[in-house]
């Protein structure tokens, strides 16, 4: 399927190049390509996680009123069987010792 460039693509690339990226939350009107743009960006990462709380209601428990980003990411990592940043970093350090 052909990907059509969107105005948000430049902002997403800018976010990607930031040294200290914060979690990404995208809101907007329905059917304008938000998910498609993020999935396209996700292709540039080794790991990409898309959380859709409508399609994955069991993940709602990870997103409480007082979200701790590190804890939430660790829980997502365990639930979705994707290595956390901390695990990937220690694995990389082990390789170079």
C-alpha cells in the first residue's frame, strides 16, 4: 500500500531525533491518518509498540490516574514481551565489556 506523506511527518521525525524523547501522544480527528503516520515512523525503530485501549482493554489497568512513565513502560514491556530500554541497554553493555 502506498504511503501518502502527511503534515505531521516532519513533526514526528523531529520528535524522533530528540535526545531525550518523551512518550508520544497523538490526538486528532478521526480518519486523518494519525495511526498510519505513527506506524510509518515505527518502521524506523527496532521496537515499536502501538497501544490501542479500545482493541486491547486488558492494558487499561497499566494506565492509572497517576502514571509513572518508567513503571508503565516496564509493565508494557513485560506484558507485550518486548525488551525494555533498561534490558536492551544492559544487554548492549554486556556485549562491549
